[in-house]
């Protein structure tokens, strides 16, 4: 179980299934896969060899929906990495070793799990010999493993300057050459231009890196090459801080570059400076919107992949005023999906203000130059906050103030040996979307460093029991962990049509005798939800189906089924190739869940 202490988590599961008063969390159980961007296959078949008995309606298999939204409830997940002085993660810590505070008040840690970074291998489950007579040809079982690590190199080509990008992409190119055979990498960009999805084709990745270049989205041309020559910090000082000093400096610059220094045009120059400041902030905010949208898309993409999933953000940083809830939602999604976001400051050893063309290239008095340098120094520190907060919030690392990008990529793309997932239920939390601070410390003093999120945004709603059940199934479907709380025996078989096309059947037998039926009127009620998904050997989602089996059985029917069990079948039209099959089954009364991995090879 990924939830660690069964005494805590299993009762919570039952509680979720039976009541709308939920303590199951922003993310609980700690099953780290989000169902996103999914297609579907065609399904059919019956849960019984001779057809369903009376009073046993079986819904037709439904293609898995295109996307599933995670809804927040009340258990907040906190991913924590503890490192020693040499940067190595500390293993073997226990729940009692941690203290967790919300808004300065200590909280009870209700859920705890220590997780090693090594991805679990796919276990192969042989087909059962008790299948139905028309099961078809048994699928050959092969030993197959998906890639064990996925690394997305995400370049902020909207804010990166060309010289910084050159050094960063050279280091990234060296890093890609060091990846193992089971690793998959992607080169992605904020603009969406010039990128490559996850692949083992190193030559393709090298070529994409070689062609990376800055792409402005909405922002004005590079500072120093337009009139007035103004940067974000100066625009913010003029528009949001009402700084007469900065407005005076930029007005004089505007007078010189647009009106040949004619003092008669001073009023017009001031108006141009103010308008330019407003437009720069609007454009900058639009840029941030594009980047946040891209991060969301990338999180959805990597969340459906098995194994370790990491994003390395390469950026000089940026500010995002007014978008704090959006940023918080990104951190929450990453934590829920168990995706680590590491950050690399592409400015390297940065001397604030000294390399800013918009100020250093303009002739100013000593006092004016000091004001502009001070602004830029403050802005550069604020720019880096977004990268530090993304890394801290998701249990990642922030590499900054260092020109050794080769070491930076090696450090950031290496997963910690172990990390910890803590969960707590905030006391008296109002569902108003407000931000709450978090702090994690160790019970005993040490010189270890602690990497954990600094806060969370309160949800604005609770999830229903139906939503909680769906979330649990979705999470398990995209995990590699096997679970065995529900008595099932899965198998695969395949048939070939006259046209030569193959149909893959994924069948499971459920031991009805071990289910807990509820007496409703004169019948025995229980409901089964069975989902199956196919993945290729790259770990990419191919297709998925789900089926709901509602059982309202008379005593005699239930007695018969306790001897034979119930068969639930999902059928896929598939092309030749090797597939990894993930099967998840869950009952409604006890909220017991089982998940199994199989592998099948469809011949040409």
C-alpha cells in the first residue's frame, strides 16, 4: 500500500465511501497518478459465461473520459526531503521524527509514508486456468518493463536571454548523453516551439536542444533595444509603486530616444513612459499566464507516466503578482501527481543590475544609476522566488548562483534516494481559497536541511464520496503498485477477426464470497467498478475502459455466485505490439481495491 499505515488509511477509505463528511485529503490515499488526456477503446463482453442472472444489471463498458479533475478535500499532503551536509537524502526516519506547523500551530500528522525513489518493476500475472470456455487464445506472457525514469527539461524560452540559453542548453546536452537505457527525456519549451516529447532517441533530443532560441510571447523586445528602454522593475515602480523618481528617469530616457531631447516635449515623453510601463506589465502578466498554462499541461502529461517523474525548469525567473492561487494550484497538482519540479537559475552567478541593458547602457547620473541598480537588485531576488517556491513545494532542488550548469543538471535530474509524504487535516479550515503557511521541522535538532512546501491554498469545496471513489481508482490505475484488498484473479486473452485485426480481452474473476453485501429490501446489494488501461513500452497511455457492475441479488442467486465468482471482461481493439496492462477493481460497500499488472504481446 502506498498509504503506509493501514490502521490510518484503510478506515479513511471506508469513511470516504460511506459519508460526505470527508477527511480524505487534498490527496489521500497517497497514490500519485492523475488521470489526464485519456482516450478510449471499444468494449464488450459479459461478466458471466452464460449471461447475467436476473436482478444483475451490467453497464456497458465506457471509454475512459478525456480528463478527470481532482477535487480538493481536507487532508493536505506535504512532500519532505531531508538532506545531510553532502546533499544526500536521509533514510529511516519515522513519523514521530517530524513536526508540522500550519500558521504557526502544530498539527497532527495523520498519514506518513517513506518512499524510496527506485520505481517498482512491473510484475507479470499469469492467466488463470479457470477462464470461460470461450476465452480464445491465451495471450503469451513476456517479461516487460516500462521506462523507470522520465525527465522533462522545461526551458523558459519566453524569459531566457540568448547567451544564458546557450550555456544552459550545452549543459543539458551533456546531461542527456549520461542518461541510461531505461530513462526517457523530453525537451519542452514555454512557447511550445522547438520541442520534443519523451523519447529514447538521443539524436532527436540533441538536435532540438541545438535549435533552442528565445521566443517572446507578449513582452516587448529585449530591454535596451526599444524606446523607452525600460525593464519590468522600472515599470512596476512607475505603475504599482507610484515612484516619481523612476518615472522621472524613464521620462528623460523617453525624451532622449523619442523626441531628440527637446524639452518642449517633456509632457508627451512622460505620457509615453507611463503608457509603456502599463503595457509592459500587461505583457509580462500574459507571459506568466502562458508559462503557468504550459506547466499545467506538462504536469498532466507526465502524471500518467509510470516510474519516477521529474521536471527541470530552466529559467532566469519571473514575477507573478495576482496569480498566487494559480501558482498554488500548480504546486498542489505536482504534489498530488508525485511529480518533482527542480529549478535551475539560468543567470548563473548573477550580479544584479550589472548585466541589465536597459539601465547600464543608458547614460545617467550617479544617483539615477544607483536607483535603477537598486530596483534591479530587488527584482532579481524576487524573480528567483518562483523557482525556489516550485522546488520547495514539490520536494525538489533549486540550483542558483552558480555557473557550473553541468553539475546543476546532474544534481537536479537525480531523484532523492528517499523522501517522505506527510498528511494532516487542518483544524477549523474555512473553504475560502486563502493561503496558509506551512513549516516542517525535525523533533530533534540537527544540521540536516529540510525541503518542503511553505504553504497551501485552502480549497473552495469538498469532494463527494463518488468523486473520492473515482479519484482513488484513477490514482491506482496510473500507479505501478499492486494492491490485493479485493479478491480478484485477472487474465488476458485475444482473438483475431477475419480481417486480421486483434481484439484483446482483459478479464477478472471476483470472489463474491469475500464481498460484503448490504441488505436492501429483499435483495443483497453491492457494486463493482473495474477499470483497465493499456500502456506501450515507453509508458505512454494507449487506451482505457471502465465497467460498473451493480448487483441486487436474491439469496439464491448470491449463494450460486459465491461458488463460481463473477467474471468482468473488458475488450480492446489493438494493433500489434507489446502492451502493459493495468487492471483496477473496487467494491462500493467496503471500498476495497485491488490493482494488478499484466503484459501481453500482440503478434503482427
